[in-house]
C-alpha cells in the first residue's frame, strides 16, 4: 500500500476517536447535571469580582443571593468606589441581604493592582480576609446568571481528595442575534464541548471552587500576585500536583451578551494570548486541533478534487477523509447544542438562532477560530477591562495602566 493510504486511515481513525470522546463528554454531562447535591455543605465563601456593569448585571448578581445553600458567605469586590458596579452592589446588598441564605454579605474595595491583573488582586484581597473556619473558596464572574443549586453542585466534587478544583463553564446566550454574537456563542461552545470526565479539563474562573488548604498547598497565594490569569494558573498548579480539575455540568452558566465583530476579535484574541503565556501546552493543543479540523475538511477536499481530475485509482479513500471530517464535526455541533439545551433548558428558546448558526456554520467558525489562534501567536500586550497589561511570562506581567 502507498504511504498516503496510512495517512488517510490514521486521519479517519483519529477523527472517529475524537467523536467518541465528544460523545462520552455529552453522556457524562446529561447524566450528571440533574442529580441532587444537597448533603455536602462545607463552609464556603463565594467571591465575585466586579468591574463595570455587565449586561444583565442586576439579574446576574441577584442569582448569587438566591443560592439554596445554608453555609455560605457572599463577598463582592471592586477595585475602586468610583467603579459603577460599587454603588449598584451596595444597593442590591441592602435590597436582597435579608431574604438571602448568605450568612454574611460584603462589598469590598481592593484598591489598584500593581503587579498582577486587577481580578487576581481583588480575589487575593478577599482571600486575605477569610477566617479559619472557611473550608472552600468559590469564585464567579459578574457576567453569568446561575441557578439556585449552582453553589451546591460546584463544591460537591471537592469532597474527594483527587479533585484539586471544581469548575463549571459559560455558555453565551446572545441578547441579540447579530452575526458577531452568534459567532461568539458558537466558538465558545466548541471549547465547552471539550470538558467532561477527563484529566484534561481546565478550570474557568467565572465558575470555580477550591478548598482553602489546597489553595495554600499549591502556593496560589504566591502565584496569583504575579500572574494575569486566575484560572489557567490554578489549572497548571493543580495538574502539577497530580490532581484533577472536576468539570461540573450543572454549573454550565448562561452569559447573556451582545458583541460586535471588533469586540469579538479583541476578546477571543486576548483569551488566546493569555493562554499562550499562562498555559503554552494548552495553546499549542488549540493551534494543532484548529489546523487539524480545518485542513481535514478543506485540504483533503482539495486533494479529492485533484484525485478525481486525474482519475486516481483510490478515489474512494480520498473522498472518505473530508467526508468523515465533515460529518464528524457536524455531529459534534449537534451534540454540544443538545447538551446546552438540556443543561440550560430555561434558556432554550433564546438559543434557537445560536443553535442553528453553530450546526449550519460549524465549518465557518472553525476557520475563524483558527485565524484568531494564529493571530494570538504575535504580540504580548492586551487590554482587559480597560487596563493594559504586558505579558512577559506565566508569572510575570507589567501593569501598564488604563487604556489610552
């Protein structure tokens, strides 16, 4: 047999194995998300860093007050009192504290960061104020809306020592079905689909939890003061210690957003640049898998056309490669949208356009994502929440100040 026969066969088998893993992730998510997680309730502080007013800010913040969890503290933190979020958080605290099960509600002002991201600075400010009776720290971003059982699900895996951290993930629900918002939802969905019952999970800072003793054991109180990313640095530390990040399907959280093409490019490229410096192996995996997905369809399709043109004897083999890649990626798009429909059932009617855009345009979003990954290979300066940072290494950044 010729050499290209083995390459084609390897490509087909690898694509089918990837599809099998995706199906396993899907089964894991739909099997786990609806189970009750009510008996494990360690004393937990939920820390929510805020900067500015996100879309649906009041709805999102209210969801943190409404947790069905009897043993938690709810702390919000901003960088300055001049932040628009500060006055809104104080108002919501006065309005909602009495009806919340949170035993303590605080709105902290952390001040300006000098050596790390403002988010890490805010989180560490709260960490330094926890009492010895706190067992777990949970973190959430202000741009997600969570269900009332979110916190109980999030901390539940931490009862097992093998789990260094537990994490949910976001699912973008477009507030307006413009093309850029649909593209953002579809590209984010491709990443969400990679999470499951696997050692390769990455934590997401918008919905994650860690035991306080593990946080200290991993030295994150020493790492975060020098780093930009909270979640990627945590994930790297957890894996170095031989532990696992648990993905919690019930903690898939809706993020109601609308974006423009310019905002989309800036956001996605920034995320990949942060990944390139904070977790280079993860960035390389993203680059390789992006190239593989795109070339597996389009380069193989070009070779198939050429084989047909010259009347090659192995036309069936040449045709099989792009066909398998195309069908496999289509099925994966259908599976991830079915998963989101089950896990976020109350949002299902809002996701119809995004669901159709992902399933019909999966091939287009793969090309767009690859372009953005390649673009992130260049440059080391980013702007995040109005602040410019220069990345020098995983745990070395320069805070350049407000965006000009």
